[in-house]
C-alpha cells in the first residue's frame, strides 16, 4: 500500500511517491499546496454574491437537502483561472496523466451549514464516458476552501477503486450514481478513506476513483474547488456541455498572487444546467 499523504513547503515538485500513489491507489493528498496568501486571493473572488456565485445552481440530493455548484468550462484570466492554469496544478496533472492536458471544467462546490446535501457514490468517468471521452485518461484536483472533515461532509474515496474500470451509472434518487450493488461489493475489499483537509490542501485523484460525500450536519460550511482535466489526445468524439480540446496556456505558480483580476469572468462559459442530463438542478 502506497503512502498517499504528502506535506509540502517551498516550490512544489511532484515526487515519484506521489506518482506511485496515483497509479496504485488512485489518489494522493498534498498538504498546503495552496498557500494561505493564495487562498485569501481566491476567496476574494468567491466570497461575494455577484460574479462566480451568481451562476450557482442547486443540486437536490433526493433526501430534502441541496448543495450548490458553480461550474465553468474555461479557466479565464481571473485569479481562479490562474489556479487552474498554474504549474503545481495543471502541470502536475500532465505528469500524472502522461501528456498535454486541457481544462475540462472547474467547479465551486458549496455545502452550507446544516443544509448542504449528500452526493452518492460515483466515478467522474461514469459521467464523462457519456460525453464522448473514449479513455479514462482524466483526473481532478480537489482543493479545500474550508476545513473539510466527517462532521461537515468531507469527501470519501475507496482506495484503489480506479482499477475496477468504469462501473455502469444510473439515475438514483435524483442523482446519477454508480451501480450500488457493485459499490457494495467493492466496499468489502477496498479501504474507505475519509479525505479530511485543511484550507489549501489538495487531493489529486483519477477519474475512475469511486467517491461520495455525506450531507453537512455541522454549523460550518464546506466549500471546495474541483478542477478537472482531460488529456489532449483523449479529445471527445462529440460536442457536449463541456469543452472539446482547447489548448491550455499554463502560467507559473506566482501568477495566483500576481493576478489582480477578481471580478472579470469573461470567457469562462458557466454551465447551463439544462444542457447536462446527469444532474437534476433546481433554480436558486
């Protein structure tokens, strides 16, 4: 079993241990990948009702709760775009997936205190397969904006579940999730890991990793960024509600703090929920 939890300080470089963890376990965590100053800059763009959050949609969980999500297809030139384009995020994903990547989408997921809903077991590639992506050569970076723990509905993953391949996904309680009978069998032989993170910690994970999160019953919100990437050579064979190959112009890590744009979101292409058949969104 590979080590999956790595501290970070100074200038980030992916290690062989991180690459082994991604290959063998399907994920790894980098502590403090995003510095406190960088998190402050990012919060400036999201801690306001206008801008990114005015594009939020409600995601009912089928149990009377809702989470909120803002999703955009292109990184743009604002500070959240610098996060998606920087070397320690996008460059690391290129090394993990083995080639040039492009930005598939970024999500700001918001589980508010006492009301945030759950997300059922699923694989991201369970959705993306239906978008015309032939191979599961895709991955995401899950970055905590707030502290995430069991109490406020942190992410849960099944260690090594990416090796199962794609599991059939079906409508379940208003969501689209993995075949639960198959998931129950996987849980008998795979370790369930609660991904508890501090602000700025990052989880890199493969698109076939089974994951879920419970509802937020705490008095604390749980906000996270999820930045997703596809290999350029895995260009979808059909047009859909996320981008086909679009060159990603990477930037140095310093661009996050150097960026002064926190309100110009032109070019980000926020999701129209009516275009995505895998979600059942409600008006805000």
